[in-house]
C-alpha cells in the first residue's frame, strides 16, 4: 500500500463483548493502579463517557499487522484490501467519503463495484448484495464531471441494489447558499466520515476515494476483519445519515426521503431534530444489542463478571483490546468524539506522552488550552507548507498553507511564552512529491515505551471537525503487547519523516506570511 499506514485486526466475535456502560462526563476518575492493565482500564472509562458501546477483541485473536506507510508505492488500501474485499462481497458494500474522484483509478473502483453487482445477479443462487454510498453534496457535485456522474451508471443499471446519498449541511441555505461560490460552499459544513465496509470487514480512515490517496497522499487506516458488530454499527450509522441526506436519482436529480425534512429548504431546527433522533436511535440500539450479547456471553447472567464466568467453566480468553466508535455531528447536537477527546487530554497524567497528528493544524481553543494546561508531554505532527494539500493551488486557496503557517507560529509563540518548549513540541512532516493528510492520536502511559490507545478516523482536531462537519473515528484501547508494538511502529514511521519546529523554522523563506493573510486568518480560521 502507498499513502496510508494500515493496521489490520482480525475477527472479533460477538460472544466476547462485555457490557461497558457509559459514565457521566463529570464523574470522578478511577484511582490509577500501578498495574498496567488497571491503568488501561481507566482509559476505558474515559472512552465510556462517549455514551456509546464499546467493541472488544479477544486476547487469542492476536493476528494483526502493520505496514510502512510508504512500503508499496502505487498500491493503496482501496486498490489492495478494499478492491479485493469488494470482489468477494456477498451481502453489503458500504462506503462513506467526502467525495469520489473522477480519474482512472476511481473509475476502476466503480468498474469493480459494477462487476461485483453483475456477478451477484448472474450467480446460480443470486445474492442480496446491496451497495450504499454516502458522499457530501457540495463536494460531490462540483464541476461538470463529478462524483455524481461517476456513480450514475451504477444507479441506472442496478436501481434496486445501489443507493447513493448526498449529505447537504443544514447551515448552507437561503441567501448564503445563493451567494457563496461553488468552490467555497463546502467551507460551511461537510459529510467528512470515511468508512469503507465489505460484509463484516471495515476500513476506518481519514482517506477519501481519490487517486492521490491511492498513491502519494500520506494517511492512516485501520482494517477490522470479520467484525460483525462493528460492521453492523457503521452500516446503520451510514444508513441513518443517508436517510437525512438527498438521494441521487438515475437522471442526476436528487430527492428527499419520504417524510424527511429538506436539509436546506425546510425548517433548520426541525431538520436537525429529526437527524439527531435518527442517529441517536442507532447509538441506543447498538448499546441495547451489546447488553444483550453480554448477558448471553456470561451464561445469561449480566451480573456475572468475567472472572466468575471463568470459574464457572468458561475457558475463553479474556479480552485485551476494546474498540469504541466515536462520532461528532455538532449540527445535530451530537458531540461524542469531542467529549472523549477532551477527557483523554484532560486525564493524561504527568509523564504520559501524547503523539497527535493532523493534516490541518488548527486546534480548537478548548483542545489548545488542554494541551498547554495539562501535564503530559506532546509531540504534535503537522504538514509543512510544501506537503499541505492546498500548496500551489490557484487563487485564494493557494494562500491556505500560509494561513496554517501563521496559526502554527502563533501557537509556537504561546508555547514559548509559557516556557513549555520541552513538554510541547511541534514537528513538520515533509516528503518529496507527497502531501500529508494523516490524523489521529497515540497515548503512551507514564513509564511505558508503547502506546495503549490510538484514535483513528476522519477528525482533524480543528474547529471544522468539532463544529461544522460530520465525523467518525474509533478509539482502540489495548493491553496486547503485540498490538501496542504495531501502533508504536506506525507512529514512529510517520514521525521519522519530520523535523522539529524551532524559531529558526519561521525564518525560512517558505514560512514568510503576507500581511493580508495574517489579517484575514483570524476571520476565516473557523472555516478550514
């Protein structure tokens, strides 16, 4: 694979799922036990404030792997793992992305979907294969040839099997929708979730369905194999967002689902209330299922602990890795990811190390205050101007890398003014011919040389991710040393291509920011 660091986790059967009930955001932290396992379980409680069920991997399923993000140039996760999974899918293919590109590699993906659908119809025992694709309306409609036109042949040929949903933010409406140019209307709000799902296997990523992500755009992904409950959850989540989105028709028009409020023509409050209910129904349903599975797992007694179950004759290994799906949809008043991220940053202890990476360094004020005000050590990886996705763009967009440099410099000055240079370090990623889009977090507990938690998915930790866009990621909490080593290797490989930021960094010619960019950045930083 090329542009994406990958972590594959195999087989998480539902029979090994414990019930991890949510705790309130303001609950007292559990005392930290010196035993590593107990400290990891404290992180589980931090994640539980998400009010979202966890998923667990049993200890005996240690078969996981990690590859160098740039090991096999030209073969990305979608052309490798992804397209291979499409070809063998029998029941469902679910894809959520910002957009689908229009080049030959993206056409290859569409052709692969078409071939798989055709085979499903011609099989001796025809399958009920369904394909559901969720994209952003504004980004997917840009230009004459766009995501919509790429997918029309599938809709026209397989109308009963293919669904294409286009999410339109409720915040782009009325006069604003008429006045903001096509190139900039996506700054108001987006569908930013990246999930690629094939039967019971799931890829969570920050990568879009575009050729650069298949070749020379650095990103991350996690591949969860044969994880039915995770797959069910994200299928239902994409279905829920799809239901409150516009439905692409075979003639390239769009329609609202029957009974649903229109996202930009209808009443905003009514639309957001309906969307909140639709998504929260998925969360509540998933939690109920998990509680039932827990009761079945431990001999029908939900009060039985794993130790008691083992004493009663249940010899299955105890779980050592937990997966927490986290979503953020502030327009719908759903702030699960924000709450969990703030909790993790708040509770990181002295001596702990946090490696945080973002393709677009524009932390919210709340995240910035936590980084500067807590005791853990931070290594923050961000894009150098040359690997920013907007570097060399025409018009106003070409100034965006300079705006990020300005934000970076202001943050660096704040770090220095507080005397925090040793505790909080910035590092810039650089790689010739590549762009940088990786985002996520690794947490190393005090005294540990390996991480026990990672966040991976679509959020960038910026204002947009928290307030404007629809986002999803997962928190992986693990006691498995093998998995911890793989997470550590992934982190090291990303950071190896970076240099530490110092005051001299901003004296370089490429870091000189024009006055008008400095003046405009505070006014527009909440839009990118």
